C-alpha cells in the first residue's frame, strides 16, 4: 500500500484579498499620478527666476560675428592692463507668455533657494509682447551704458556734459505741436538744465505760468513757450509739460561696451567700475574677483535692481568672495546671503570704490557698511 500519492493534485490556494489600507493606498497613488500628469500640462501664471551668466567687465564678450572682443574698449585715451575680475550678474527667466513653466517645474523651483517663483505679470506686463519686452530691455541697457560712462568719467575728473532730448509725448500733451521728438532742452526760464529734477522744479515753481524753453532743433537754437498742464498724479495736483526725456552725453573720447543678448539697467555700477579700472594704472580690485550689481546715474547714485538673491547665488557659484549690493535692496539681502559671500551695501559709486580700496589694501572690511535687519 502506498502511503503517498505519487502524483498529487494541488488544491487551489485561497484567494488573498488586499486590505482596506492597501486598496486606499493604491487608489491614492493612482490619483496622485493622474494629478501630476494634469499639472504637468496645465498652464500656469508664473515664471522662474534663476542665476544667469556672469560677465567679467574686465574680460571679453562674444560679438555678433562670433569673435571675442573686449567687453569694455576705449578709443582716444590711454588705457592700462587689469587683473582679476569685476563681475556683473544676470538673471535668467524661465518661461514667457507663450510658454509658462509647469506646476511640477514651479514646485521644484520653490524649494531651491537660488531660484524664485514670481508672477508672470511682474516680468511680462499685460499688453506687452515678448518682443516689446526685449526691445525695452535693450534700450535700458544702452541707457545704463551711457550713465555708467558718465559716472566713471566724472569720478575721474573729466568734464561730462549731459543733454536732455524729447523722446515722446503723453496723451493730450501740453507740449505737442510746440516741441518735437529729438529737441534738446538747454534751458528753462533762463536757467541751464543740468538734470531732469531742475526742469521739474522750474515747472512746479512757475505756478502754471508759461515756461520759456531754450531748445536746439536740427542744430539750430531757438526759444519756445509751453504752458504746463494741471494734472493729478496719485491724488496730488502737479504741473506737467507732457513729455518724456532721454539723457545723452558728450564724452571727451569713445567708450564702447560690447555685451549682446543682455538687457536692463542693472549692470550700470559694474560698467562704471570696469571703465575706471581700464582708464587708471594698477588694479582697482587688487587683482581679486569681485561681483556686484546696481543701476547707476550719471552723477554716481546706485539704484535698486531685481533678482538680487539669484545674483548673489550667481556670484558665489562663479567663485567671487565679495559682492556689492545696492543699499535699496538690503531688505532682500538680509537672511539670504549664500555661503561665505561677503556682501557690502553701497549707495554711490564712491561707496563701491571704498570697498575696492579696502580689498586692495587689506583694509578693515568689517568697518564697511553691510546689509542689516531693520
């Protein structure tokens, strides 16, 4: 008698059912995957700011024909060798009106301290196309180069004469039909115009009376009379000529700044420092790598810029130890300085020069202004 069946027939195993928790987890995972797919393609109303390329104002840049040329070149004045770098920083924007980042891209950027998620309209205003924004940004870059050259040459003792010309007219302008685009305003009521604030003060002090303007049109000087228009701006009554002006300068020699595909006014201060270093013997930066950002006016006032946190990360990643930040941006700097980067607060070109002097001479950097809370 056989004790065991040599060909046993297996009995079916009992059916194993998933627990309620496992079923719920499976459904949750499936829903999450569906949501992730949907969010990947769902349009957003944000763009991402991240560190962009870093350019040494003392180095070279790629020209439109593909060759490398000095970023700053001077014709008509003696120049000197430079060392180290005076870096200007840029911010790269990911996304535009035609293609915004996905929600997944925004989520990854949100947790990256070197990147920022900002509303689309803060970069691309309503009604402005990408081409219009590019054109405006390029115009601001050209203006910043002029202002930087004026600030640098003035600081070096050269005589720089500003010119204020009519760029455009507002709707129902008091000056339209009297002034023309391109007219250079030389004086108002007999007072020479050295800056826009002077003209604005003469108009406001006139109490609404006609302003006698001395202008140059097509090389010919003439006098015209414009009666300002009473207008309310932000709830306050003011007097306006109804024009926008652009500033140009007559320089004693030619300064050319070659930097394609970069727009905006935020490189002004670093342009000015680079121009000064090229025109003076020795190294303005002590041969070290210094980075910075800030707009600048012809009289050397440093102004606020956008994307300063991304620019500080760009400076750190490029190897800079020191960073010059506009005092007006200090509220965005405090608590967000990356790594061991030393950030100094500057309000004028002279402030920036003081920092560079301390770096060059191994001075007391702790005595220089920095961004502090409050």
